[in-house]
C-alpha cells in the first residue's frame, strides 16, 4: 500500500482529500502545521507528499526545500 502525506491547514479540505484518497486504497497521513512537518516527513518517508504552500509557522516551499536536501 502506498503511503501519501498531506500537509494542509484547512481541516475541512484535508478531511475531504484524505477520504477521497483512501477510497483508492492509499494510506494517508495528515499534518496541519508546518512547524514539525519536515521532521515527520523524514521520519515516515511517504511515497508521495502533497504540500500546501501557505501553512502556519513554515511555508510548504520551505518544507520542500528542507526535505529535498535529505
């Protein structure tokens, strides 16, 4: 089973997106805050990462830059 991680602060949108993706038998994790997103992404090593650009505490672009170096 593929593991997808969604980093999205809009909880309603995140819930709908996670439900939709789970219908296709994906394992989906959700984070709502950018502060510790890079750490959790690196710890879980998802197959696909979906990042919101405008997140509280750290932007999705900054998270992407941080994760890509690892």
